[in-house]
């Protein structure tokens, strides 16, 4: 699931859909005291 | 990201502190459209107020030292359908009633717009500002009245259609929170560290309770528990809605950066400067769970089963917990 989501976001960023300010960073693994999962993440640049 | 991520169907909208408004697919994070204020207007702005969503539009305000704006965007495309500028802008959460949308400027001018055309229907300006807060709390609507607590030390009840003042109440100190309503009363905090309960019909102060610290930002009412952040943003105080006593207090090691405690599946979510997302019980403030993310957590919302979190640095996370 993580790989699929990250791939989607990367394709969009590289495809120029978003502005130059947008950046995509690596998937951060959340730490928690319950089961949790980052479905997607996106860096808007500010 | 300061505002609460706003969700309509499969789209989540967020405005960034870098001055861009974003529409994401809630499931994938795909960017559907953006609107960059710097590109369009040449000035840097922040999105501090929560937007208003209608069937086809998303209305949002922004503010900045070089000027601010309120936009009526087509929700599907991001096309600007209407727009107004202001000398400083619109930092407060928007409110809606029928075909009206209400916005407050940094100068504490409350304006009612036609939600579809952006036509100005009426404006209201309170007295001189008496508080040093950067902007006032957000107005709220109940019973065909809009309740507004600008920084002049008064609370006003206005007719939603005409803007006529129904009543006004001078408070012991300037209002420092947004206003929360239940079926018959409104609740708000003032600079002297007190929460107040006012009659919606008359403005009469029905009850007060001293918190020992200045209440701030947007309180959250869950059933009969009213929770509010206090100055310093390292403590949430919960009182009963009749303001007869403090129910619990929850201290945090790090500053709570999400200024609007968010109700999600019966739990209260807040985020702190160290990246911890806290889930608290509204009954006693106990911690149900925590999730650690990167960055200072500010705007918190939800879409289906996912929690959407925006950070001070501009990251947006969609997180699932189970």
C-alpha cells in the first residue's frame, strides 16, 4: 500500500501537475502505540 | 498548514502558509488543482481561516501584510468565480447560512456576501480594537443569528439576513476565543481567564468560570464537555457546559500547535510541536492513543477513515489508525 501511494505522488510531481514549490519526500514511517499507516503524504513547500 | 483540512466528497482542500490553495484526492493524495496567490497577485499570504464548502464552490480567505483576499473557487476546477481584496485580509473561519457567507477581516469588519456571486450584502464594524491579538475569534451562526466577538470587548448578535444588531453585550475583558453554541447558549473565553455562557436570545451572562489561564482559539463542545486551549498552548482545560466546574486538565510537554481541537470518532485530536498526534477522551482527557509524525502538527481534519494532518512546514499526511 505504501509503495503504491508513493508512486502515485511521485508521478504527479514529476509530471508537472504541481507547481515548482511542491516537493515530495520519502515515506516517513509513523511510530505509534496503535496500528497506524500513512496512506499518502505530500509536501506543499510551506 | 494552519487550517482544518476541508473535505467534500473525494476532495480535501488545504491552504498553505506559503500562499497556495490545494485540492487533493482524499484517497491517493493526487493534486487535483492549485491556486498560487503569489503567481496571481504578487504578494505572499497565509491561509489561517477555515473555508466554507457548498455544493459547487469552496470559499476561502487569506491574509498577509501586503493584502489579503477572499475567493469563491469552483470546487471541481479551482476557477475563480468571484473575489474581493482587503487591505490585510480575512484570517477567520468562514461561516455560512443559506446563500450567505460571512467573513471577518483583520480589522474586525464582518461582511456578508452572496455565496454564489460574491456580492456584498451587508457589513458590520464593532468598536475600536481593545486587544493585542492578531485577529478576532471566528463568528458562529445559530437560530438565524450570527454571533460575533471582535476585539472591542463586546459580543454581538446580528440578524443573518439584514446584519441588524439584535443585542450587544459588553464583556469584562476582550473576547479571546471563537464562539461555540449549543441549543440555547453561546460560550466563549475572555482575556481575564474566564469562560462565559451567554443566553442566545438576550446576551445575558448566565454563568462564568475562571480557568486560571487565558482561553484561546476555538473551543470544542462534545456532548456537555467544553474543551479549550489556554495561553501557552500546553494545556487543555475541560469544563462542563453549564460552567459549574472544571472536569479535567491535560498538560502537554510540547506546545499544542493545532488551535482547533478536532472531534474524530468520539475522540479529541490535537497535534503538538514535536509531531505527536494525540487522541484524548473528552470524558476525562485520558490518552487513547498517539501517533508520531514529522513536523509541528497544526491543521487536523478527516476523510472517511483517514485523518488528514497538515504541518507547520507544509507537509500533508493522510493517516489511518485502527
